[in-house]
C-alpha cells in the first residue's frame, strides 16, 4: 500500500525532544544498587540480565535506551515501592549520591523516566486492573499501559478517558493531565481520577482523594513526579465500546481548506462535545500530507455532522475512519508510533485564531526545504484543539493546570521530528528550535499567545510548571514541603519538570 508505517506515524501526536542533554553521573551508584539489593534481592538487576535489557529497550525514545542506569528495580508490589523509597531516601539523606528515576510506560522525554548511571524504578509490574461495575470506576496500577486498559474495559463496554496510544503508560500520562478522545465531554484524564494510592518520600502509603489529603489530590492532577510515587489510580469510565475513530490523509496542497475546516470545527459555538479531532501536517521521505484524526464518543450509523466538516474538506488519499473498539484504535496509534527513534519535540498553546493557524503552518512548510536532507526523517506540525467544552470540564475537574475556564477555545501546537542518527541531532535541533520559536513569536505578535505548555508534549527545558500560573506554582510548592519535607523528589529525582 502507498501508506507506509512511517506515514501513518505522522498521525500521532505526542512526543519528545531531547538532544545534547547530559545527566550528571552520581558519585556512587554501584553502592546504591548494592544497598538496594540487600533489601530487595530478587528485583534489582544489572546490565548483565534480561530484566535490565528488556526494561531499557522498551523506552520509546532511542536516546533513553542508549543511556543505561547502573541498576533497575523492577517492583512487583506496593511494598516493593515502599522499601525502594525508604532505602533511597536514606541513601540520599545527607548528599545526593543516589539519583533515581520513576518509570511507568517509558514514553516521556529523554531523561524523564531514566536516570543514566543511576537507579531506575520500573513500575510496569504494577499493572493490575479491576473494575467496580456498579460505580463504573476502574482501579488501575500506575505501571499499566493504556492498551491493557482498553483491552480489559472493551470486554465490559467501558471506556477510560486515557491515552490514545496503547503503549503509553497510565502513570506519566495521568500525572501530566492526559488528553483523551473524550476530553470535550469529561476534561483531562486527571479530572476523572477519584482516588490515588501514593507512596510518599517517607515510604508510607496514603490514599489521596477529595476527602483524604485533598491538597495532594489537586496537586497530582498535573503535578507530575514531584510529590511521590503513584502506585494506583481509580478513574471514572464511560459506558462506550464501539466508537467512530481513525485517520484520514490528504495531499498537502489541500492545507488551506484543512485549516479552515479545523478553525470551523474548533470555533463552533454549539460544539458537539462527543466529537474530537486533531490535525497534523507531516513530512516523510517521498510524501508530505495533511491528516485529520477523528473520534466520536458514540456509534451512530453515519459519521456525525460535526466531524463531516473536517472529513469533507477535501478529497482523501486514504482513510482508516470506521466504527471500532478502543483496543483497535489504541493499537493503530501504537503501531503508527514505533519506539526506538530519536525524537525532538516542543509544544505551545495559543488562542484559536485563523492567522496563527495559517502562519504556523506556513512557517513549518517553509522549513521543509532545509530539513529534507536528513535521512529517515518524519517531521510534523500538529494542532490539538482545546475547545470550550473541554476547558469548561477541566475547570470543574479540580486540576492544577491553570487553564482558563472561559468560553474562548485554545489550540495546542506540537512540533516533532523523529530520525535515527545521532549525527543529525545538532542540525535538526537548531532548525526545529528556530521554527518553533518563529511560531511562538508570531503568536505573540498576533496577541494570541498562551503561557500553557502541555507537560505530556513539552520538550526538556520548556517552562511547564511556570505555565500553570503563579498561584498554582505557590500551591504546588506548599504541598511539596508538606508531603516531602526533605524534598527527596525535588533533589534526587532529576527527571521530568520540577517545581
Ligand atoms: C507516541 C506517544 C503518544 C502519546 N499520546 C498521548 C495522548 O494521546 N494523550 C496525552 O495526553 N499524551 C500523550 N502522549 C504524551 C504522554 O502523556 C507523555 O509522554 C507521558 O509522560 C507518558 O507517560 P509514560 O508513563 O508512558 O512515561 P514515563 O516516561 O514512564 O513517565 C513520564 C514522567 O512521569 C513520571 N511518572 C510516571 N509514572 C509515575 C508514577 N506512577 N508516579 C510518579 N511519577 C511518575 C516519570 O517520572 C516521568 O517524569 C503521547 C506520547 C507519545 C510518545
Ligand atoms: C551481574 O552483575 C552484578 C553487579 O556487577 C553481579 O553482582 C552479579 O553477580 C552479575 N550477575 C550475573 C548473572 O552475572
Ligand atoms: C475489538 O475489535 C477487534 C476488531 O477490530 C476484535 O477483534 C476484538 O475482538 C474486539 N474486542 C472486543 C472485546 O470486542
Ligand atoms: C509549501 O511550501 C512550498 C515551497 O515553499 C510551496 O511551493 C507550497 O505552495 C507550500 N504549500 C502550501 C500548501 O502552502
Ligand atoms: C462551519 O461549517 C458549517 C458547515 O459548512 C457552516 O454551516 C458553519 O457556518 C461554519 N462555521 C464557521 C464558524 O465557520
Ligand atoms: C533509513 O533509510 C534507509 C534508506 O531509505 C533505509 O534503508 C533504512 O532501513 C532506514 N533505517 C531505519 C532505521 O529506518
């Protein structure tokens, strides 16, 4: 078929940057690992074991798999997490000699969930899923993948508002916020979590909900790995199984019609909040396309009018649009975004505005000529809408993301380059950074810039926490001193976006 896997890959929307970053090697990681082994003899592994190589090779970003930790702790129970945290807290009490990383699905930024030369805590063994069908609440181990969630919930006719790519982890996505296909209906993934089980820096396990540790409950809804290790989430589900979903590809020359359709879709004052879509412009060697990824939280026999606006914008080259279950859709996305490539990505947010949609596309399009010489490249610019009903649901969801609740839609922009050769890091990063900053500068000039940067898509060094706004930052700092007085997760967990 004309459609290659790499072309399909452009449909995907989340990604990582990270080039040229160096992580400080701890002074005495071998001692840290030996000390951990004394308490946890069966679950600490070194590079001479398959547990270690399996874990390292399952990271999404190539750079990660090439930066081994000294050892990996493959926890299988909450008690394992408690012991690991207690040992690491003791080892790090005086000086920061045992930096460590917390890893769930391993789809985060380079360095976010892997501590080169240090200790990785691999949570993937905590992947149990149980469902209270009466309450329609799923209890999910933080190390599960969203594909496993879909597989289990499909059999019950339920959908969790979570990741669209089956390989992405429950832990990282839900702590970042989490954009799902049903986001206009229910807000971010985090907005739907009713309870967390958390191992604090002390090693104690606590239940976190609206009525128990309510300050931490809010802080976790966007607060990333800054407060403790989340071992389980309880999340509200929707009674759905088959839905509309899939991706349609168009020739790049149709971009003007597509941009109009996206504007129409997102600005719609009577937005049908069962509908969601994102739009990408993508280059792979041999083809440059527009693609629209569409979803509808329901299974009417014909495609709802709300989505037809996008679907009918131009004649398609190819489409996977259909009625199907969530296992099929999350698998389609995972296949389209294979692990093992180098990744560069940055995200921004702006108010919905025709000029910025067009100008940002044109800035990206103009950079293609310079970037095409890089072999094995995929290079995309994506719009994910944050329409009014999504913002309204988020405002009620109790998260700490700091997005406005008002009726004006926002649009999240994501630039992404994937490639294979480290020799291209500098060349590509310089171009992508320049294109991205030209786009942000244009948004500023048009008066449509927004400070929010989605943690799930942000590149290393982007001001994610700052984007939540001053009062949320102050709140997060207060909660951090309360639950982690020694600041273990600030000092000894360098990966991710810190307070
Ligand atoms: C191919 C692809 C598709 C994506 N699709 C979507 C999407 O549809 N919607 C969306 O919102 N985002 C999406 N994302 C972005 C995604 O939400 C982030 O990459 C997220 O960080 C991945 O979570 P993870 O558990 O797989 O990653 P990890 O790398 O394991 O973790 C990411 C961060 O979270 C921390 N963390 C993870 N688990 C825990 C825990 N239990 N306790 C404390 N800290 C923890 C880690 O320390 C790390 O800093 C996608 C990303 C990719 C690469
Ligand atoms: C693997 O390496 C560790 C640390 O060097 C060592 O203690 C252990 O005996 C080795 N295991 C095997 C199976 O070689
Ligand atoms: C989900 O759909 C696929 C086909 O797309 C099918 O093979 C699978 O059995 C379905 N799962 C459930 C639980 O119905
Ligand atoms: C993209 O850029 C090329 C080269 O500058 C130009 O010929 C083409 O018309 C542009 N495409 C669109 C859809 O604007
Ligand atoms: C969107 O498109 C529909 C159908 O073509 C049209 O009726 C509507 O007026 C458009 N809305 C906007 C905001 O352009
Ligand atoms: C990179 O591209 C070359 C040339 O098309 C191809 O032979 C090779 O398999 C590609 N490598 C990867 C890792 O995709």
